[in-house]
């Protein structure tokens, strides 16, 4: 029977078992495994067994060499895709088992060395105790000899024996305590190593991914330390107590002191590592050094915890995470470029109270906010500004700034898209109304689009007062274009630096007519009545015959709320007006440079205020068809305009040749608008407006000497040479109104005196601060800016007095009442600014016909 036949017989009759040999892993060139047969070995009749002894002496090695040389046995050929993973898995499992076994053996050897050292220490202790016993035996022999000489009695011997027994039992307890302390010390180490070994063994047996046991324990410990705030100090306390206990037991085993004293010594070694210097003997010194080393670790961890706690506290204070414990404070939610002027106005308003508290919460870093506020160049006048980082959409952050105890909450509009800004303001109002504690103060919301005002008031209800910044500035620009110099008047009235609106009740004025109320305040000017019979409605410029009822309040313009009070009625001569006033309403030509989002609202306001036949030129880079589409989407029907006609011109307002195509010298007013395309950047918008202003003034100055300078102005009743006429800088005919966003640009324009400017952000901030201080003032501002009702006007002096006539301010006020007007201030011909609420109202003075008066009157 041949070898091949034997191999085939074995393969068919038995089962093949494949085991990788060590040579299989070591040799990459071997491709065959070792094959073992389940059948019995071949009989001696096999031809190979009949070889001579010399051949058989070579053993298996010789047979394998001959067999592989002549007819190698092929290895089983399973599918390649199945054999390779089995081999790699076997390799990994073997390597993991070997590494784990080696690690466990190392740990076991280390533990054995430690136990051996412990046993050596115990043996050393027992050897010392045996020497002590030997010495005690010698002492006993000496005592017996002394007894023979009658030096000691039998009682001493008995006591010595008892002492020896007590000493033996004491030594046993000390040895047990020493062994117990070392056992407690090493048990956790053995447990941890055993868990680690078991987890790794399970992981190596199971090829699929699973979390090991030691990782699970570490995760649980981490969760425990993270969830429970006092877990770290508690663990440190337990570790300290355990160290003191183990150290005391170890000292009790190597010294002759009692257990209580050993525990105290252990505490001293833990508390001060230098206390072990006085230890005597190798055993006590070794234990003392170990306790001191553990004490150093304990105190290092303690210092780490204390340092982390202090750092975390300071970090929370630095980042603005602590709660604000204030009440009756002003809360500002959000951050924008209007914040600086808003804080300035609030600081001025709180000056009479010795200062106040303003809390600012925005989604910015607290340090950055404080740094930006510190750079603001104005005096806070005792007002404290507290910054916190947070979102007004999160109730927890709102509670952090004591929102329920604030007397006023100001929601600033974000810079950027108007719809997104108003949507965020709406969500902020929803969050404020969702506060469980009822709000003590009112909410002042700055909006960017007039169409969103209804939604915000619907959500906020009676708590909300809205200030639509874009609409306010647009209406103010139109008023200032038709009445140059009105911007400065509005700055004086809206700001808290001069005079502003106040509402207060004066019971002593009940039953008095409004004509008498006008001259009852030496330091204020009454402007209206808050009528209790009309549900608290504010009536601006009421009839002279209106009688104040119980509960009515008086609206005045005064320097501060505590600087005015009614006095006895003075004797005032009313007199008569010098001439009848006929408002010269003639067609005007106005130019808009740029495109605003609320262009349709401005067009409607102009159509209601201008004379029939007026023209509105619109010059911007928006295509004409797109303009009509935008105006139509804004609910403006161009065909229904009654008084004005639109003239469209397309071009870039910062390119000179485009501007030269316009008849710039023929316009009565030119409004340079912050273009919609760049309104998100105040600096870029102001740079564009300033460049347009300079180009227009230069073009006008070059054209005027060659144009018809003798032509009369279309719509002005102001004499040439008056201060209003001087505002028409280059042409003596057109007034340029620039919409300015950055206060720095405003300073440049005021120094150069080339434009009657409007500072958007500052005026809006003034209005927000005034409404925050008294929400009733918002009704007054809305009426003064609306198309109907009352508004501010600038009148020439020749409407109220004659040349060289000496009159007091009260007398001029009573003469203006014949026209249903309230005079609130004046400006002399040579003065730079108007005087609102002048002092010494009863003193007479000479007036010039070139002087002007600021009045509140009904719209024509």
C-alpha cells in the first residue's frame, strides 16, 4: 500500500483536525498545517516500517524528508475567504492571551514581592519580640537570685509573670493589626487587577466589540463624580479617614503606643509630613514615611479641588454666569451700535437719583462687552452697568438677570436683516411673557419694520411699547427737509441733557382752564393733558377752554421731573397778532438719493404734506421696473398719488458723472438715504452718504455762478439771510438732509457745517431711553411723528410780534394761542442752537424779526 493510498484512506475514513503550530506563526513561507488523523496508526506491514534499523534510527525527521520530497501531502483547500479570517483571529487571540498572561504574571510577581516584604517585616518584628522575651527571661532569673537574697518577695515574681503574659497577648494584637492594615491596603489593588484581567480575558474570547468591565467601572465613577456636586470632597474625606485608619493600625503594630495615640500620630503625619522625623526604629520610620507620602497626595488633591473650585467660581463671574440680585433696574436685551448712546441717555436720566443700575444681557462674552463699554467716552454719572452673557430666548438666562424685578426692559434690534431682527424680537417678547413671575416693568421693543408692529403688540399686549426705528427716522427726515434745523430741536427734546417730556398730576390745578395752566409753571411749558375721563388718553395742544378734572395729569417740557412745580398766576398782557398768517403752500421739488426699505411710507407722507404739483425725484441704482414692483408690494398705488409725481432716474450716487446728469441746483430739498444695500454696515453706509453729500455740494457750487441765481425759491417763507436760510449751504436754495448712522460721522458734518444732518442711531436711542423711563411718552412721540394730529414747526418772529416790540415769553405764548399753537422755545438770529423752555419767562426783551420760534401745532 502506497503512501498516497494511505493518505486517501485516512482522509475518507477519519476526520481531519487542523491546529496551527508555533512554526506556522514563525514561518511566513510555510503554507501547510500539521495534519493529525483520527484513525489508528498504520500497521507494521507498511513498507516504511520494514526499513533497516539505520534508516529507522533517523526517526520521523528522515521519514518527513523522504515523504515531502517524493509526494507532498496537499493541505485542505477551503475557500480563501473563510481560512484567512480564522487564521488572523487565532493569531490575535493567541497574542492577547500571551500578553494578558504576561501582565498578570508581572502583577502576581509584584504582589508576591510585596507580601514577601511584609512577611520579612513581620519576621523581623517577631525576632525583636523573641529578643525582648529573652531579655525578660534574664530579668526574671535576676529577680529569682535577688529573691534568694531576700531582696524581692513573691508578689513581684507573680506580677512579672502576669506582665509577660500580657506582653505576649499585646504583641499578638499588634502583629494582627499590622497584618490587617497591609491586607486592607493591598486588597483593592488585587481586586482591581483581577477585574482588569477578567475583563481582558472576556474581551479576548469574544471577537465582537464590547466594553470591558474596568471601562464600565471607570465610567460609573466618572458619572458619579460629575452628577453629584459634593462627590469629590466626599471621596477625598473618605480617603483621608481611610489613610488615618490604616496608618494608625500600622503604627499600632510597630510601636508600643496605644491605638488612640497611634491614630493621632497618623493624623499628624497626614497633616504635616515633617512630623515623622522624630520616629525611632526602622518599622515606625517606614510606616511614618508611607503615611506622610499618602498625606502629601491627599493634600495635593485637596489643593487641586480648592484651586479648581476657586477658578471655576472666578471663571463663572468672569463669564457672567452669576445671578444678578437687583430690583428696579433697567434691563437691556441684545447688543447693537445704539447701545452706547442708550447707556449715555440712561445715565443722564438717573443722575438726579444719584445713579442707577443698568443690566445688559447679550450673546457675547462678558469681558468683551465690558471692554467695549469701558471704551465709551462719556461719564456714567454714578450709574452702574452690569453685563451678563445669555440668550433672551432662554427663561433660565432671563431669571439670572432678575427680569421680573426690572422696572423697564429694552429689547434692541439686531444689526442685519430687518425681518430676521423683528422675528427675534417677537420670540424675545414671547419668552418675556412666559416668565412665571409677573413682570414689574414694561417692555420697550425696537423694531425695524412697521408691518411687524401689530404682531409684537398682539403677543405682548399692554406690556409692550414699540419704537419702529426705520419709520421714525424716515418721518423725521421728511420733517427736517421741509423745515431745516428741526433735527437739532428733536435732539434737545428727545435727549435727557436738556429738556424733555414729563407727565405728573397736580391736584391744585383741578378746575383751572388750560389757558391759565400754560402760564402756571415758571420752569416748564405745558403741552397737553392726560385726561382721566378719556381713559388716560393724552391730548396734545388742547383747547384753551379745557378745564382740568380730578385725576387729570399735565404733560410738560421741563429740565427734570423735580425741577418744576406750579406757582401763582402772573399778570400777562395778551395783545394781538401783527398780521394774519397764511401758510404759503407752493409746489416743491425733492430728490431722494438712495433706496430705503420703507420708501413707500415716505412717499405717502410726502404726498399728504406737499402742495399739488410737487415732484419727487428718486435717484438710485435699483432698476425702474423693480422699483415699481417693490412699491406695489408695499401697498403703494402710484396712480393714486394726489399731490406729487414720481420721476425715476437710475444711477450710482457716488459717481460724479451720474450726479451731474441731475438738475441738482433746482431742488428745494435733497435727502441722502442710507441705502438698503449697505445699511447693515454703519461705516460703509456713512461713507457712501458722505461721499454723495460732498459731490452734490461741489456740483452745486460749480453750477450756481453760471445758472439763473435770481430765480426765487419755490417753497420757502423764510427771508434770505435768516439762520434757516443759512442752512441752505452752497446754493441758498436747497437743503441737504443726510441719514447718518455713526456718531463719528455726525461730528464731521457738524464741524464742517455742510449739511443739516439726522443722526439715526442716536435719535432712536434717545427715544428708547425716554419710553423706558416713562412709557406714556410713546403716545406723544407717535402723534408728533404721525401724518395726522400735532407736529413741531418753526415759525418766523414776524408772525407774533412787530419790529422793536418788547415782549415776555409768556406774552408770546398767549399770542400763539390765538393760532392754536404752543410755543416751546426760540432761536435768536445770531445763536447756534435753539433754547427750549427758556428761563425767566416773565422778563421782557426786544426781539428781532429774523428770530424764529419753535411751536407745537396741528398739521395743515
